[in-house]
C-alpha cells in the first residue's frame, strides 16, 4: 500500500486531519452520530437526547458548524442542525469497528 501522501493530495490530508481533530471530542462524535440518524434537530432536541447541558451542546454545535461539519437553518425562533458531510458516518462506523478489534 502506498503511503498516504502518495495516495492523496497534500491539501486533502490536512483537511482530513482537521476534520478528525474536531471529531476527537466524544460529545462532538456523539452529536455527529445522532444527526446522521436524524434529518435535522434543534439544539433542545440534541441536548435532551444526549443528556448534555444546553450550554455545552451549543458550544459543540458551534464548533462543528464553524468547521463545516454541520449546517444550520433558522426557522422562526428555532435553529435546526443537520449533517453537512454524511460520509462522516462511514468514518464513525470504521472507528467503532477499530475499537471492537482486539488489536487496539
């Protein structure tokens, strides 16, 4: 197998690393996983589902949105969040499989 830099453009490697860095927090990973199962959710729905304080959920949502992982849509007084990069669910599934492996 070729080294990663030989297989992928350098810009893509850095972008992938940036995405993984943002996803490195367990709560952010949970938010992305949750939004992958739902079309869109409000902040309230997210923090209640994940049993997080509202302020913490909002901070993580802003971080994920600022990095382009989530998108938002304001409808009246509510803000709905959705996943901008659905392929991230494949990454989460792969990470979960890696964690199930006895090799790690």
